[in-house]
């Protein structure tokens, strides 16, 4: 494609638009990434079923809205509750009975779980793509010649609210502190009387709830179908890896960075490389900081 | 015995003989069906199987072909080339069909072609791939419209609006890359200049970067080539960015589902489509109108769903076979020869005229241009 000597003015507007687009997709990646990090920190495993929680959030909301004709808020709350229940059941049936297995087997089990959840969702909800209505108006807002949809603001707002709530939970509640203790040293935590099993269960509950929220707030924008979980899950995983598996600012930063890089890459280099950019970043991080994956680094991660 | 009663006995005997002769001579004419009824391409195979059976039942209810019933033996390929090959072999070797309708997908069709060519059984595929009939294989025909006919229709429309500079945005799967190739290779003939050529992934959820780039470029129109849900997202993203350029979609999204997904963002979008969607909007002079209305009405009656393009491909295939058998008899060789002589058959997908050099049989007039107006289709004059 020949580069059309575009004037610098248009170029800067374009870059602003790329950045805004990137921020809003990045916020989604952050939210999913935090779900990965919370489970990783309490159990030491990467839960590849995280993307399916995202899918369940969106698909269930669509289901409650269109088939049961529930009001928006009720549909959203119900689907968050149900997805959380799925997360808890998943932990009970698939993770807890095997908690002495090595992390790699557990990771593979989560992959199996994700295929199972996706299959059930396909049978229940069908293979069609669905859209749910936006939370507020659909009219784009103009910010210095770049445009953004109100739904993007909802995504950004809700993401930051959740991250703040997360921080409060982990630093100012007894359960949150206990989970941090588990993430530092599970054995020591259990020695001082912390119920490690219960913490693992709570971590699955929180992660699946976060995943479903991510699925719900993005569904009006990106639409949803039984198989959206795979790609979103992988991107969230990249965000968590970039953020060093922290369930706080690190992963948020990782997600936003990933979103902006993708968007800039697609706009300025080539749209064909959009997904490649995410995975090149992932590989680079894994090469430079391999301890991010299965071995705990010295830094605090919660 | 009187002379009269002798006569009656002779006549009765004669009738008896004749009827047994008819019994021997009139087993049903067996045609095979290969459809991806389950699996990822079930959205093609299911309406195709439904329609094929419906048409066969209707032909039989109206007295069959030359007094003989038609029988459809349909197998599910599950969109799997290996299963398609097995099913085709079974149709030919065990069921002794005289012709085959289907398969539903290009992959299945390409796998089955060597088998029907060797067995010399005519096959009318319902898949769209250009390579099915280019180069021409003696025993293989198809009913789905070629992609490049849709490209020609779009370019013709653009040229009539004096639009010359276009931006492409195509999905990076086989449908998108085939469309992209055709768009590029036909651009010159219609005087089009492709000023940007972007792609997006089939699972992408945000196409604002590509559209931002297009908006900053010199294009006068955007052509997007993909199947749901991508194009619906692109329509929404374009509205979000306030892109004022006319947006053209491919026939890959010509269903109500697209309007449902894109919502208000679908307003003013142009796309080429087969005539099924707009059967009742067509002028009385349209030669396909009669076939279309009867297909849509019958499908609604039998399956409580709207007849779509895919069902139409099977409708065309069975009716083309019916015409060939009526004219030339029921041997595979005669059916093949008569199929090739089909001229001006007004079906669902278009007006078919096969020839020894053309086994796809349609022109760009198989498509009409539609515009989305008020969440519904409108014909573009």
C-alpha cells in the first residue's frame, strides 16, 4: 500500500484515535488479565477457562434479556451470579480433587474445562452471534477530533472501579489479606491458620465474576457468541503476563499497553499483524522475564 | 364365450401385462444428496436438504417426471471432506443414483469431484467456490453465484456514481481472501483505483484502527468483504468514527441477521444480493419472480422459516436436474448432456444458461444491489 503523504495534522488526529481505540480494548484485556492473575496467585495455575467466563457473562445476559425478557440490570446481575456459580463448581469438580497434581496438569485441566464450557454454551445458546443493547446512548462522543462511544466510557469506568474495589479487598479485608498471604507462601499461610482451600475457592469466584463483568460490558460493543472466549482469554493472558501476574496496577498497565500497541500497529503498520503484535509482545516478555509464568518472582504480585 | 367377452378378456390381459411392464419400468428415479446437515457448515446444509426434499415431494405430488417418481437419497457430510467422499461413493456404488445434488461446501465438493468424474455421474454442487467449475469439469455443475459476479455488481454501481478511489477491508479467511483477489483483479476493468487494502481477523472485535486509517486516506467508498459478525462491527465502528464514505458489503452478509447485528449502523449500507431476500419487491417483469415467490411461500409453509439463498441453491439444483431428465431421460450421460444445454432457466439464484465452456451458468445480473433503509432492504435502481 503506498503511503499517501498525509498531512501531519491528520496524522496526529489519527494517532489520537488509535490511542483511544486502544485504551478501550485495553481496558477489557486488563479486566480479563486480572482474573488470570488472581487465580494464578492463589493456586499457581493459569486458568485458561477464564475466557469462557467472559463468554458466559455476555451470552447469559443476552439469553436473559431476549428470552426471559428480564430488565437489563436484573439480567446482568443474574448472569454474574450464575457465572460465579460456574466458576465455583469448576473449582470444586475439576481443581480441588486434583490439587496435589503439578501445575502443568492443572493448566491442561483448565483447557479441557474451557472446551467443555464452550461446547455446552454452543448447545444451549446456539452458534449465532448476538448483540445486547448499549448501557446508554449509542451516539459517539467527539474528543478533539477523535471519537469514542459512551459504552467505551462505561468500560473504562467500570474497569477502574473494579480495580479500586480489588485493591480495597486485597489490602483492607481479612479475606483479601489471607489471599495475599497464600500468594506469598501457601504452606506458611496454612500454618498460621488460613484456610488455603477456601481461599482458592474464593479466588475462582472472584475471577469468574470479573470475567463475566468483562463479558457483559463489552458485549454491546463487540457482540458475543459461544466462541469469543478463546481470543479474549489469550489477550487477557498476555495482559497478565506483561503485568507480571499482578492482580493490580501491573496487569491494568499491561492490558492498556497491549490494546494501544495493537491499535497503533493495525493502523500504522498493517492490519494483518494485529494479533501477531500481541503475541510477539507475549513472547518477548516470556523470553526476557520467563519467571513470570510458572515460578514466582521476588516481587509482590497481589 | 361370446365374442364380446373374449374381447374384454384380451383387453384385460393386455392391461395386466402393460401394468406389470410399467411396474418393472417405473422404479423411482434416484438422485443423491450430499449436504453438511450437521457440523460447522450446517447453516448451509440444513436449508439445502430441507429444500431439496421439499422440491422432490412437490415434483412427485404433481405426478413425477414423465410419470416416474423422483427419490432423494441424502447423506450428511458434516462438512468433512473424508465423509463427503465416503457418502459419494456410497451413493454411486450402493444406491445407484443417476445424479447428485450438493455438496454444500467448496471443500467437500473439491474432494468429491474426482469420484463423480471417474464414475461419470453428473453433480450439481451448491457451493460457491470458483475452482469448482473453473476449469470446467465435464460432470460437475454448480448453482451458487461466483464471488466475482458480486464484485462486478458493486463496481458497476460505483462506476455509475463516478466513484473511482476505493478502500478495501476484507476478512482474513478464505471467503475474504477470495473476495480480495477478485476485487483487485477486476478493479482495472472498471477503472477503480484501490487506495488502501486492509484486512481484519474473523474474531476481531474492534476495527476502528483500520477505519481511522481509511478515513485519513483518499478513498471515496469502502468495500468490506466478510461474513457475520465482522461486517456488522465495521458498520458500527464506521458510525462511531463518523465515517461519511458510502459503505459496500459483500453478499456474505445478505440476511436479516446482519441488519439485526449492526442495528442503526446498517442504515445506508449497500450490498449485492441474490433476489430471494427481496422477492416481493421485484417488478412484475422480473423473470425469476414466479420461482422466487413459490420457493419462499413453500419454504415458509413447510419449515416456518424464511427461505434463504442456500435453500435456493438446492432448489435450483433439483429443478435443473428435473429439466434435464424431462428432456433427455434418466441415464447419467443424458442428464449431463441436457444440463449442459440448459438455457435461460429462471431459478432462485439467477437465470441459468450452461454451456460446454460454462458450468456455473450465471451472469452478474444474478445479483441485485440492495440498500438498507429503515432496517429493511430496498432495491437500488
